C-alpha cells in the first residue's frame, strides 16, 4: 500500500481530486453547490497537473448544462474518458442526454452535489430532489455519505462503469458533504491505477467512433424493433450490483477502506430498522450505534447503490428479526404513494415476499437540519403500536400533522470533542480563517477536524456561522453544533440582535471582538449577553481586532487576528505550537501573494497576543444596554410573525401553518419587506451638507441600496420635523419656491461611499469635504433615523409634473426597489432602482436566476416595494435558462387581459360614455403625464361602471387596470443573456412584441463566484479562464441590431448617467423589443467598488465599452438608426485593465500572455469602434424614398 | 580624443549614461542605446512600496469577498503561482543582461529595511552590475528630526552594503541641510557613487477642480546649476564617484558637470526628446569640444572647477549672492 496522504478538504475537492485524475475531458457549467468541482479541475489543468495517463485534462465550460452534457456525450462517443459536475436544475437540463448516454451503454461517471430543485421557491441547498428526477434515465446511482466516501466512490463508480458499461451518477449531499471540511485520506495515483484497469479504458476507447473503423449510432428505430432492442440492455444492468460489490471489495484490499452497496449497522437482532442514504446515513448510523450500545434492538441500512436497486443484496443486509422499517427520503414527490426509496423498499419486500411494517418519512429538504434527536424520534415512532405511515421529521407540520415530535435535548456527541462556533461577516475573513484552522489541526496533528459553514442570503454584510469540531476520533456529525465549548463573535454589532450564546455550553470560552478598551467591554455588551455569561459560567475574552488589523495594515480583514485568538485560548493545541502552525499556514497560504502580505499577517499574529485580554466577569449583570431583536413597532402582522422570526435566524421554528394560513403555499410572498430589516452594517454613512450641495441628485442615482434620497416638497411639509432635519431652498426653476432635502437611510446604507465619490461639489474652503461626507454611523445613527422617518412621511413629488426626464428629476421619483442585500457598491442595482423609479407602478419583471434574482427575491426580505397607492413592480423568477421565454409568456397573458378589457369597454361604450371610452382606448400613454391621465380615466370608468349592472361591467371593473400600459422587462445578467438564455433572448428579439430587456452585464457569472461567460472580455481572468480569456467578448448588441427591428442601447451610468436615463425611457417607449446592455461594475472585477464609477468612465473613455443607441424609429426619419454616444477613445484600454485584478492577475501570472491578450483587446476595441462608426453612418432608405 | 571615464569601478568609453527611465527597461530600446554608444545603463527604479501596495491590493481583491455568500465562496481562480513583488523586474535584469554587453545598474526604492535588503539581494542574484539606491524619505512628519531621517537612510545603506557585494550608488535629494556631512557618512557606510540629484514629481494645484495634480516634466538645462554647485563642492573631498543627473542636455552641460568633478552624467530628458542617437552625437560633440579647447582628455578636465581647485571657491560656497551684489556696487 502506498504512503498515506491525509488532507483536510471538502467533498467537492475530494471528488474533483479523483475525477481530474481519471478524466481526459471534463465539460462543465457552473451551478451551486457543484461549481467548485469544475473550478478545482480547471485550476489544476491550468497548473498543468496531469491525469493518470500523463495528459492534462481538457476542461471546457459550455453555455449551459444542456450544452455541457451534449459535449460530454460526444466526448464519450469518441472513446474519451469524460466527466461532468452538476446539481439541481443543471442536472435536469442534462436528462435528455442522460437517456441517450445510458441507452448507448456508455462508461461514464458524473458527479452530482445533490441539491433541491426549485418548486415554490428556489433553494441552493441540498436534498435529493434533483437526483431522484433522474431515476428513469438508466443511469446507475451511487450515493456517498461523507467526504472520504465521496472521494473513494468517485473512483469505484468509474471502475464499475468501465466494467459494466452502465453510466453512473455519483452523488453526495450538496453543502452538507460538498462544502463540509473533513479529513480525507487521498487515493494515490498507484492506487487509482490498480483500481482502474487499463484494459477497461482501452475497451472504452475502442468503442469510440472513428472513421478508421466506422460505426453508426443514434439511429431511429420503428415499432418493429425499438422495444426488443431496448430490452437488450437488461443483462448489462443485472451485472451492476455484483460488480459494485466486487469493486468495493477490491477497493478495500487496495486501500483498507471498506464499503458495501447496502451496509447494515446496529444490533444483530434489530427489530426496528431505518433505511437512508446520503449524509443523513452518518447521523443515523452514529445514533444507532449509540442507542444499540444501550441495548436497543435497532439498526440501519445505508443505501449506497440506489440504481439499479438490488433487491436480494438489499434484503440480505437486513436482519431477519426486522419487524418495523422506516424509510427516509430526502425528497418530496407530491401525489405519489411514497417517496422513491420508500417505494423501492416496499417493492423489494413484496418481491421477496418478506413482511414488515414499513413507514416512510421525509427529512432534510433544502439542507434542513437532520440530527440524532430526529433519528431517535423516527425510532420512537416505529416503536409505537400504530406509527404514522407517512411522516416528516425536522419540521413542525401543524397543518397535515405529519411531523414527528423531536426531543431536542437528546445528544450523542462525545464530550471529548471540541465544538467551536464562530459568528462572522462574509467580508471579514472568518470563514477563511476557520478553514485554515481546520487544515492546521487536521493536517498537522493527529486530531480529526470537521468544519461546516452557514451563510445568510445577503451579499453585503452577510452573517456567517462556522461550526468546527475537533476530536481524537473521526468526526461523523453532519449537523450543526448545539452545545459549543468555544463561541467567538467576530462582529460586535451582532450582540445587539443575535443570541450568539444560545449554543454556548456551560463553562465554555467566549471570545468577542469588541471595539473598546478591555475595561469598557463588560458594560458595552447587552444585559442579556452578560446574564448568559454569568449563568453559564463562561470564560470571557475580548480583543479589539479591528484596531489590531488597522495597526498592522490588514484593513478590515480580521481573519488572522481572530484565528490567533482562537488558538491562544481554546486549548485545542498548545499555544506555542499553535502560533507556529498559524505562521506556517500563513506562509503557505499567502507566500505566493508576496512577502509584504506574509509580513503583515505575521505582525498581526504578534500584535494579537499582546491585545487579547480575559475580561473579569462580575457576579451580576450590570449593563444598561438591552438587545433590540428584529421585531419593530408598526410591522405588518405577517412580517412580525414570520419574516422577523426568519431575520432572527430562527426560521426553523416556524410551523407549516405559517406558510399555509397566509395563502402563500404557492410561494407568493409579500413585497416591500427589506424596510423592516434595518441591518446597520455600515461603519460609516454619508451626511449631507446643504450649503455645499448643488442638488444634482447624482448621489441618489448611483446609490445601490436607495439609501440616500432627495425630495422636493412644499415648505408646509416641514411641520413637525425633528429639529435636526435639514432642509434648504430648491435651487432650480422647475420647482421654484419649494424645499429640498437629501436624506440618508442610516440603518439601510451599506457604507459603500459611491455617493461621495460621485458628488461633484466640493467645499470651497475645505475641498476635501464635499456636499456629502462619510461619518461614523454610530455618531449620527439615532439622529438620522428620526430624520429619515420624517423624510419618508413627506409627500412624494407629483410625477405628472416631471416635464423632461433626466438624472436629477428621475431621483425625485420614489424608488420601488430598496435596501436589497446586494453587495456594498453594487454596479447592477442602480439600474434596477432606476427602472422602478421610471416605470415602477406599472412594472412587470421577469428575472433570470443570478445575482439580481438573489438580491431581488431571496428571503427573508425582498426589496421590491409599493408606492402609496399600493402599486409597484410585480416580480417573478422562473429559471436561469428560460427568462426571456417566461417574460414573453407574461406579456402574452397581460396583453390578452388588455384586449379583453378593451373588448368589454367597446361593448359598454354607450353606457360609460363615448369620450371616456375613446380616451381609454386611444390616448397616448407615453410619459408620466399621459399615464396619470389614463389612470384618471380608469378611475372614471370604475365610477361609471358602478351604475351598470351586467356581467361585462363586473368583469371590466376587475380588468380595468390593464387599460393602463404595463411595462414588461426581462432582467438578468450576462450568464443568462449571453450564454444559457441566449436562445430565448434571441427569439424574443426576433418577435414584434413590446418587451424590454435589461442585461446587467458584469462580464462574468457573479452569483456563482466569477466563472467566465461569453461576455467576459479578452485578457480577463475568471474561473474556467484562469490564464485569462483568450477570445473576445461577444458583441450582443451588434447581434441584436442585425434584426433591425429592435431598439438596442449600450449604457454605463458611471460614465454618462443621463445617457442611461435616455436609453431607459427610449427603450420603454419603443413599441417593439428593446435591449439595454448595462455595464455593471462588480466585486468579481477585483477592486474596491468605490472606484466603480471611475472604472466605468475609463471603460467608456478607452473605447472598451462604447455608449450607443440603435433606434429603428430613426429610419423613418431618414436618419441613421445607430447613434454613437461616446466620443473617440481618449484613454488607454490597458490603463483600464490594469486597475482591475481580473486583468492584473493575468499579468502577474504570465506577463507575456497578458501582453498578447491586452494588445489583442486594444486592437479589437479599435476595430469594434471603427465598425460602429461605419454603421452609424448608414442611412437606410425610408418607405417614401 | 579620450573621453573615457570610470564609474563605480567600471571603465566606460564615454561618460554619457542613459539615466533611470522607462526606455532602460525595454529590450529593444536598450539595444538601441547600446548601439548608440551608451557605456552603461541605469534601469528604471523598482519601487518596493508599489509592490507592497499591489500585493495587498491583489490580496484584498482575491480574499476580500471570500466567503461572501454560499454560492460565491471566491470570485477568482486560484493560480498556483503569482508573480507579485519584484519578480518581473528581476526577470528584466536577466533579459537586459542577456541583451547587452555594457554594465547595467539596477535602481531600487525600498520602503522597509527588510525590503531594501531582500530586493537588493534579488537584484544582485539576477546579475545586475551595480545598484543605485533611490532614496526617498517622508519629510512631512512634524516630530522627526533631519538627523533621524538621515540615520534611517544610513541604516538602509549599511544593511544593503552588508547584504550585497555590488558597487553601490545613492541617488540623493537636493534637500539636505548638511549635505556634505551626510554624504561623507554615506561614503563611510560603503557607498561608491553619489548621484546628484533626484527629480521628484512636483505637485501642482488644479484651480478649477480643487485638486492636486502630479506630473513629471522633462528637465531643462536650467536645472543643472544646483547640481554643478554640489558636485563642485564634493568633488575630491569625498571618496566616491559623482554622477550628475537632471538638466544635462548640451555639450556645454556635460563640460560643466565634468569641470565640477563628475565622473559621469546621466541623461533622461535629452534622450527622450532626441532619441538614443543623441548619445553618439553628444559624445562626438564632447570630443570635438575638448579638441577645440585643447584638452588632452576628459580626465584632464574633471574637477578643474571644483571647490578645491576653482579660483573663486566662495562663489560656490556663498551661492553667487555676494558677487552679484558686488556687481551692483557703483564703480
């Protein structure tokens, strides 16, 4: 046996580690939570790591999973060893080809991080609904329970597939296994060579298509032969279970690690048996061992080979004493007699004519916790004389009463295991530091280590909770920590609302990052926290980590500092050894990033030890500060009962009725709820200086979170204003005599400072000050909170009085998209907000999956809101790939409603009045004034309809609002528009419907972590383009222009904001399809987003991002339809590129390549501009010519 | 006419060296300079601060969003090897050394004591023939004395001297109160060459945008005179070669620098405006000037107007002030 190499890694890396070495080709497409497998493979191929045969696997990213599996199919048919990685909807897109691959008896293993399939809502988390949707494809299905197993079975699956020719889907639980860090003994190349026999690989290749030995596959068959031919595969499938068993036995001989297709654990004479697969099997088996150890006659069968389901082998694993069986499924199949595994077990027992009472239960959907207490509840249920035939566990179903009661105090964890809980922010490095700690302990000591990380759904200021376990025995606990011996809170503000000590065990160590001197810490924390420290007898340590970070040049990254604290006081390792190990890890992690990075981290470690203090805990709580929680006065009932519970991180406690009684079982959710979140995440927020302000409203325009807003209003509205409320005379003639206020929303601002960056007005006596300046939030929060509350009560401007839309006036319109969870400084959301300001009260949004659907619709709160009339954007997300088609469907339906209303109106014209009806049917609805007049006509119509008693009148009353023009917009990122959804988008552009498309172009898959799209520019590094993308960005605008019936605009608000406003209004007014491609700076570009606007300007000035509008209406005016709105290039494209890490890192990796790519990019930019210039001079003949 | 000289221990066929500037980092331009008769090159400075900032910026960009959301645990690929720090500069030294036969002086601006030493070591290992330390101090601190600032510089020089065997030159700022004494201490610390003087960015005020703009304008011959004065003041009095840089454009400028006591002149602006061939032109002009003025060699002229030899040393010492006043006295 080769030398053992034990590492600490997550399930994705563990699987990729095998798959990369066993593949010649991998064709992939990013989707959470499987993306990292492809990314690892791409990184390794970019680093020229080879497969078992000495080749560097070719990793190709496609435009969708449907595309990926198509190419996989092709590669397999050529006889290559090929793999892919996917999850959820991505897997579903592969299904058609999976039938083909299986039907053609193709040796192949795909690796699936199993994830929830979107139903009433999308969920990125783990369950088996995706893999279960593939049962009919003919793929064998092999489930892994943990990181090590996923690593091992990745190889076993290929061995079996090569032997049997049946393709395998190897799956493991998304997030719980794919993202859990645990110890893993790596298979060596020698071991893999022994496992995967060359003759099998040769045979696979020999089956490939080649003109040297021509074959034909994929024929069409008729009723005469298809059926028989289909049955011809049976023998191949019959072999699979025994080959799996053989290969698992051979694997055990080679590695010492033993698996079975169906593995029994528990009492030899068990009477009650639970059947389960996936990570839940670890929880079940550990609980069974614990309870069986106490004499309970219980057991469990871990199902690894789910397809083909080997009845005999399965039943052989079951003790003959078994009387009662509970089958656990991590999926839901509404309307079925039972979930898939349950149905198979029933069928197996029936086929073997074995009798036992079988009940079936669902657990763990969307990574819902599944704990030993829940396992015990299942066994307890089985012990009842009449257990529930169908049940759920892990939730409280108070509607259909299927759920089991769980005693949450039941705990099987060894007291010897160190359990540590860390509360941090996404951006503070807590997760990274903890991953590092796990690697240090897992790889440098004999201890076993496990790490799992829980995130909230926000992209800015997201709270992360890290669950770390360390112990002498292997850690098999795929559930969260409930009793922690160490709790660290890395962000002081969490104490205000979150009960961070809820899971602290008595006598635990509590570490707090507190921005105070050690003497002041105790009285600065809320009384509730003090009380828990006293009651639980916690040891309390504090450090001002942000001060240490600042002093050591680490900025806001407190990862190294808090990690050092953990090692210094947790006692996991001797202090000196731990510090040495941290420094070694720093050198390893940051060594390639340069000496300075290492030096500063070392300094941070040293400074930490000098600034970490144990706080003396008094006998009684003394704080005058109380926790505020999430509930606020004035919250709507639903928000109070449901949303605020979710905001507090206690959504697990909500019963089924919370989602049933409110008529939202279909996934409908109230709008306008971000206003109740008040996240208070900014360190500094802007403060207005009226004397310096020129009232341009640019600050409001660029604000990604609608957290700084202007209002123009009558002076009388100031009655009752707080004394601190600032108001000044409005300066321009359009609303002469009125007052003006610019107000920050202090608790909603994320502190990005884009507003200050864009402010053009400097204080003449002190030019470093502008009309708005950043101040520490805590200094002005309370005052500004009162001011903002008053500000919101001031009436909004009369929209019909806005004569001509421009940047300044657009900002007086109420944003109906506010306080989203988008990144601080996001470059997309200003466009979305503008959309809601311009057309929000009649806006229909079809949103492709991606960042905009996450900050737009990820619970607990949503940012789309309503105006005082209760009108606002209506929003829906269907899928990633179908957004254009879905939005078109919305349009088709809405236009039919409008036509119906018009028909009814025509029918009732004589009764409602000819003038009113004619106005309603024919008046222009362009511009705010006309829309307001149409709304007035609709109101008049409703008044008239009150006096008409007929079914038509009733129906028209219901449908009258459809007489007001709806503005239908398709929103999505470049991943959707350029790649996966391009086919649909292209088709919609070719149709004559009045539909608008806004592409928020970040030039990369931002939501899934920066994978290359066809929008990614040449020379930019992205995942799947690690050495810099070698081809040009697709010119989507030019392609759309080729239809000549579509309005097309390219905008960049940071370069020319008024151009953006013009393009939006023109696109909306154009009566056909419109496409706006909007430059959106993004965290994935790799720079401080506060200079995002400067980068946008540089992009335009250098010609990289030309501004233009193509308006087909101009043709009839005898003008060229294409207008170039940006001047000739006046900046260097390379200067633009060098400011962004995505380009700069290519230069740092390979300067020669960067030179070639940047020169290519400059050349292509020039060529593109030249082409546009030519096009802009083409005047088409008008109809009258 | 023998216009050869020596600098930092190297025998040079002419005294006209291309000074630290971007063309000296470009291989094609370097070849052209050698062809035009450059006897030695000074590479553009490598700034440790820039790399430190760049490292931290790249690190922040890569690590900042780590763990931002469950879907995006990172935003960039993880290459095995980054070329941060001075690696590119080091590579360029190697390439230039392979491209030309003339000696190459690398130029370094460090930020931390460790940085000076580690960069200098890498530069030596890469094969540079000499090292010019491009000293810049933050002089705005209200609490720091000039002596403390000078001591810091000396510490750097001593540390570098200890770490490398390369000939060392120091490029100085004009703004020392006790320049000769400081220079003397530098020489005692092991410096073999002094470059007079650095030209720094001069901030200008944008009166419309209420901002400060920085730009480096090309030099003119007017800037030469303070350099002449200090070269004359130091020549023969400190045991180090003197290089004049900043304002050397014409043959007269070269002559003045040598009369003051320079061993070489470094030229940037003149070459940027007139091209590499100007080197050859100027060398020819220098030889011709020496012939016309019946000098035997350049060496004969060097230092002839230094403080030690000039008939009117007070003119240098008192900055010409007295003489001008005398000129206004009634006859």
